[in-house]
C-alpha cells in the first residue's frame, strides 16, 4: 500500500517515529538502527515501509533503506518470527552481516537480538538456507542461473557473496551480476556483499 513515506519527523520514542507528510502523521514502528540514523525531530526523512496486517493488528513498519526492509520482509517469512522479533534482529545487524551469519551458520550472532534464543536463531538459518537451496535448484532446472560460475569470476569469496545475496531473496542471476559488478580480489567479504546490495537498490 505504501512504498515509502517522505516528510518531517514529528516525534521519536523507543522504537517508534511519527513522520508528518502532507498534514498527516504516520506512526511507524522501526528498528533501533533506523531510529539512530533518521535524525532529530524536524529532520526530513524518507522511510521505506511495510504494512503489517494480521487479524486485529495493523502496524506500519519502516526503515531508512530498502536493504533493511528486504531483510525484514524475509525474516517474517520464517515460521515463528513476527514483526517484533524481526525488528530486534534488524536492530543489531546490517543486511550484509545477517546474510553472512546465515551462510556461515553463525546462529550465536543472530541470537544476540532481544527475544531471539539459540533455537530460534538456528531455525531462521535452517529455513533461509533451505529457501536458498530451492532457489538454486529451480534456477538450475529452468536454465535461468545466468551461468553463475563463481570460481571463474573470483573463487570462494565470490561464491559466498553470491550466496549471501540469494539468502536475502535475490535470484542467482541478479546476485551473480551484482557481485561481479563490484568484486575486487582485495575486498573483504562483507564489503563485497554490502556494495553488491547497494548496486541492486539503485
């Protein structure tokens, strides 16, 4: 319903901001990261939003970047993970760090989020890795992987960066192209993923 809301911050408290746009104040639930980045009351912002509707709950949730919104939308597809838990994870790690935690089975990093225990963190990794495998399998079967030969493009770090983007919901073809467009041998893995994400969001 709302792709983004652009306006001035009218109010900030805990994990909520109110953005006034065209005379309407939009109450938006957000992560601690967005709360810190959005500026003080009166600052102009653009918040990318997700309208969460379940039974008697209607909540507008927003982030400063599309990458964070994508990560949030992915998290709430995991069984047992609701908006509150997803926001908690978004509040402690960037999308690039999160995707790397998934591909490296670093459930301890995810479990650091408030309300997320080791069991929930392991389930998140398991389900997202399973989705990644299905995506890769489907691409291989219909021949749309775009020739994603990571070894030819840059080896292990290239492959891991591509996998990290697939974890975040991108297709193998667009993940491979995004990584290829930013990849350099001397770059750290997280930097590759972060820069590739930025190229996808342009």
